[in-house]
C-alpha cells in the first residue's frame, strides 16, 4: 500500500519521527524495536512482547517505523495490516 493511500499516515510524520528511548519503554528489551510515528513511543515488536501492538490498541496510533531509523526502515500501519511504501 502506498503511504498516500493510508488514511492514518500523514506526510509530516516522516519529518517528526524520532525515538524517545533506545529500549522498549515498557519492558526494556533492546530489540527488535519499532517507533510510533505519532508520538515517538518505542516498543518491542511482535517477535518479542508486542508492546508496539499494545500501544496501537491503547492509543489508536496505527503507524510505526522500524528501528534503527534508516532509509531502508519499513513503515507499517496496523489498521490495514500492511506495509506502507
């Protein structure tokens, strides 16, 4: 899915994505990590304790970005359950 097709993704998200922590903010796992594109929350992924998924369920912040932040980091939206390219 293209980012422009996702109702949860806003162009300004890419400019402001920044992580608040080097570890999961809930369970302190060092990786793999995802950062919330809305608020910068850092959570571990589904292969660990799924704190990124829980954050989405609690806040409605559907878009996450893979850490560490690189040009090759993927962007994911939980609502359509799809990568945003």
